């Protein structure tokens, strides 16, 4: 008894210990899920890429399931979901044909797989990361609350969430829908909104956007023709297509008979087994009232001299329905007349819908063609203008051919189709800088002048490179740089800082140019690198005996190569300083003028007083003379 109690205590203790461990693990997991990844930007990275370092002390596997909606995995998953959506989108409409519902009912396990994919997709959409003030949030709690907040704020997100929930409802378990395969699984079609997401992602990632848009247009037309054709056959079922004739509006087997192949010889009339296929009147010459009997007689005559290629009824039904749908929607007509009001209303509605669809198709195709040929049209206008100019100026034939060859090269090799300057203006500076670094960094590092140079300065110089295409005679190889000493403007250069080489190519050469002004604009931000480059350039010139020692020690003006904005700011500051000095001089002039006027006034007063005193003395003298 004691042993049993001891065993019970031990088992209870192990259970308690397990519960405590599970509780501890759960608390740690909750803490880990609340940790947010932060980014640390490495400023020394010349590519300008933000290197993200995970600041998590311990990581949860659930955090790693966060999905970037702009990445390749999410794109592939969206494509897979769209492929799954194709099954209900196509086969549900086909359920109106005889025998198809039974086939779909035998393979309804496929819909369990489809429902599973839709459930997983619903979970995937809740695991999409987002950015909050520039920080990528991958925590489960953060993404969950962001999803709920987006459902409250964004109407499109709320609609998509409602569709995601409705499309997985088990309507096949509802007794009201029992026996109606279309009604049981019609909600699965609502998931097809994900195709719009796939189209958006694909148009961004594909390298052939025009071909993809053309495929999208063809697919949309196929789906519309498919559903409209199935609706047409459903109406034919209502009107008992089994008893329909060739001239009836609804489906009829007489409109799409099985192919008949003649077993007799139809080529050589002199052979005994020859049969004339042109015997009798043409079917197009037969009146509508006699058309049915004519076909029956014709088939009876050729019954023993032909073989029939049998097609399944479903193939004939779907082929004719799709054909009728295509002809009606593209407004070609050539169909039997409707025989009652409902058929007439349906035909009118279908025709109006076809007019809208046809207008959209023509508009989309026109836009695609114009966008494809827009750059080519502009290029051909320039080429034609150049030809007319050379003809008007009577340019020699050899030079004329060279100019045309240059245009041909520019178009064939993509120079005229892709404008690098336009791309540089559109892309963010850092992103374009990364692309330019991958293309030009190794070439720039091979230049002796830029060896061991500040990577940030090299990055700025790469952004200032400009593409030029030349056709002359060349002796340099690919990746060779020249003229680097001329743009430094080194004092004492015997060449006078003039470029001593030019490009001469046997074929066509892509040359990237760095202007002197752009170089000094970049060097203005890196004074230490500027001094180092000038010193290195002096050493190279001295080694080649191209440096004048008498003036090599002169110092360049600090304002040389200064950015235009800085120069304008300095000019503005100088003008303000001059205005201030002029104002001070004007104030001094006014003060001096005021003092001068006061001095002149006092001088006049003193002069007048002296005159009055002199006049008074003279009068007194005149009065004193007679008395004496």
C-alpha cells in the first residue's frame, strides 16, 4: 500500500513538473513573439543597402513563417492558388452538360483539397509582414492586429476577407442544395479574386509585360465565352434540345454532325469505285424549309460509301455552345433566329454584352500595340529626319551609310529602346546606385588614380557617369580608362590639363563619360580624398616627366569644382554683403551731407554777420567825417 502511494506521489510530481515546464515554455514563447526585428544601417556600405540584423535573443519558428507579399515565395503561392481556382471556375459551368455532374460527384474529393488550399491561403494572408515607421514588423501579434485594423479601415481588404470566408463554407452539407452540384460548390468561384493579385504581381516581375497582357486578355475572353456557352446550353436543355432541328435557335445535334469521310475514290473518275461528291445541289442553295429533308436524303445516299468519325456527345455539345458564344459575343451573327420572347431577350442582352466586351478587347489590343511601337515610332521619326537632312545637304553616300548603320546598331543593341538617363531619374538614387556599382565599380577600381580611394567617393563618381556611343577606330580594350589626369586640373601639368586621347573604334563602343565639373563637384564633399587624388596625379605626371616643378606647388582655388548650388549661395551672400555695404555708405553719405549743409549754413551766417559788422563800421566812419 505504501509502495502504491509512493508511486502515485511520484507520478503526480512528474505531472506537476511537466505542467510547470510547459507554462515556462509558453511564457518564453509569448515574449519571443512580441520581439520586433529592427534594422541597423551600415553607413560604410557603398551599395547603400540597409543590412538588417535581427535583434532577437531567442527566435521562434513561428516568426519565420512571416511572408513578404512582394517576394518570390508569395508570388509562387499566389500562382498555385490561381491554378487551384481554375478547377471550380471551369468545371462548375460544365456541370450543366449531361454526365458531367456524375463525373464531378465521383471526383468530389478534389474539392476537399481545394478547401484545404483555401484555408491555408487564408492563413497565409494573415502572415503578411508590414512596415511601421520604416521598421519591418514580423511578430504574430503585430501582424494580427494590423490585419484587423486594415479590415476596419480599408474597404477592399474587408471585401476580400468576406470572400475568403464565404468560399470555404460547406454548402454541400446544406439539405436545400442537395442534388444540385452547381449550387453546392458555386461559392468556390469567389476565390478567383486572387487572380487579380497574381496579375498585379506578375506584371511587375515579368520581363515580357506585353506578352503577359496578351495572354491575360485571351484568358479573359476564353472564360467569358466558356460561361456564356454553358448558359446557352442550359437554356437549350430547358427548351428540349433533343427534339430540336437544324433551323432552331437552341442547340441541335444536326448543327454539329460527326465528320463523315468518304471510303470511295473521289479523285479519279475512271476508277470503278469512284463517287462524285459534287453530285446534287449545294446545301447553301436549298431553301430553309427543305433543309432538314435535304440533309437526311444526302446522309442516306452516302451511308454505305462513308465512314463516320464518332465524337462523344459532350464534345459536340460543348464545341457548338462555345462556337455560338464566340460568334454572338463578337457580334458576327450568322445564327438561327430566336423563336420566342425569352430567346430574343437573351440574344439582345448577349449582343449588347458582346459589344462592350469587343470594345474593351479592341481598346486593350490597341493600347498594347501603341505602347509596343511607341518608342520604335519615335526612333523611326528621328531616323527619317536624319535621312531627309542628309539628302537635303547632299551628304556623301559613304557618310550616309555610316549614319544609318549607327541608327541600326542603336536599335538592335537596345540603346534606343532603353534610356539609361530616364531609368536613373525614375529609380530611387540608392537603388540606381546599387545597379551602377555592380556595373562599373570593378572598372573604376582598376584605374591607377583611384586605387585605395574612399569607397563613398567612388560611389558618387559612379552615379555621375554618362553613357555615350561612338563609332571610330579603337586600339584600347574593354574596361580601359583614359583621360583621368586631365579632369583633375593639376597645377604644373605640361599638357595643360587637356585630354590627349580620343576614342576610335572599328565597330561601335559604349563609352561612359565623367565630366570635370562633376568630378570636382564630388571632390568638394571629400577634401581629404581630393588632396590624395591630386598628390597621386602629381606622382603619375612626375613619373612620366609631364610635371612642371616651377608651378607644381601652386594651390588650386577652393571654389574650383564647387557645386553650382553652393556657388549660387555664395553669390547670393556676396550680393547681400554688397547691398549691406551700399546701405551703410548711403547712410554715411546722408549723414555727411547733413553735416555739410549745417556747416555751410553756419558759414553763411558767420559771413553775413561779418558783412553786417563791416557795413556798420563803414557807416559809422562816414558819419564821423563832417564832425571833424
